[in-house]
C-alpha cells in the first residue's frame, strides 16, 4: 500500500512539473486577447453558417432611409409688366338742340271794334275790346295762324283775336305757336264737369257724340256767353287739328275723320263769369 501511494504521489509530481514547463513554453501574446471559445461538437453543428449569418444580418438590419432627394427651389422670375397706357375716355358729344327763332310782329286792328278773348276761338269768354286802328304786338298764334295772341306795344295783358281782323305786316307763321290755355282764367268756385262721355256712330265712324251733366250756377254767376267749350284735337285731312267748339247744351257732335297717325283726343270745360272749370279729359272712342 505504501509503495502504491508513493507511486501515485510521484506520478502527480511529474505531471505537475510537466504542466509548469508547458506553461512556460506558451507564446507570448497580447494580454488583452480573449481566449478563443471552442464550442462542443454538438454546439458547432447548431451554429449558423457564415452565409446564413450574412443573410440573417441583411434581413434584420434596420433599413437606412434613402437620402432625401434634393428639391430644386425655383427662384421666381419677375417679368416686368408694362404700365397700361391711359385710354382716353370718350367725350360724350352733345347734339345741340336747335331752338327756332320766332318773330314778334306788329299789326293794326281793322274794324272799328274787335273782341279779344281768353282763348283762340269765338267760343271763349270775352276779355276786352280792341279799338280800330290800334297798333299792337303779335306775340303768339294758334296752330293754323287763324287766331293771334296780341298785346299793347310794351304791354303785359295779352288776349286772343281772330287773325283776319288784323292787318299783319309780315308772315304770321313766323310767330311762335302757343297753347290755347296760355292766358286762361280758371274759376275758383266750381268743380269740373261730371258724367263726361263720348261714343262713335257705328253707321258713320267719323261722328263722335260727347255729352256731360249740366253745370248748375248760383244766381248772378252766369257769364251770359257760351257756357261750355269742347276743346277737340281731331283728325282733318290726315292731320290732327285743334278745334274749340262752343255749346249751349250738354251734348255736341264732333266730326273726327280717319287717317291720322296720332290719336284724336279732347276735353270739356264749363264757363261762369269768373272763368272756366278745370278741364275734364274725354275718353275718346
């Protein structure tokens, strides 16, 4: 037993010396090198190959975002726009209205006396009388020149007189035509006439009958002249002509021919000593 133990001890001593000597013969290297790990055979078979590692690394590595595409910044090019040329504003051209020039004539009263009235017709109220041989100014006329508006030379109180009662020294048509009511006197006491009506004859369309209710006057207001005046603009020979018609009754017949481009029309007035009632328009048939 002792020999066996001695043999074992000797063997251990020899092995220890051998190990020390082997350690001294190892190559000197970098002390920082880590010892290489040697895997067991089973572990080696389980490790992936280099190719597999590369593929795995490729699949698992985080993709690097692509470099941003350089964006071209466009520098705006400013094109100088020429200033608009001032376009001249067209000037409105006014066509001058030609105002006819009318004459003021002189005339002499022919008869010893002549009646001067408030309108261009014998149906109108009397205003004052003219003395034969008087020289007067003729300042207006009716459409046809058959009645003229006269006044004393330099005066301001005109009236109408029949043209044939005057000796006129020039063409009466050179005088201004004026409306029939230019000097009319209006009654402040009576209202216009009522129930004014007009109808045209079916058998003779040129005949127009006009009627109205009578004007009832107070005592003393009667003018003792023609109590009613129908102012009619009627068609005669293809032209509208003004024709004042006096009436003593409340009905009158008017001849209104066909053939005029403009419509016929009229109005009716009642008379009293202070003047006329305001005209009532006739609804012309």
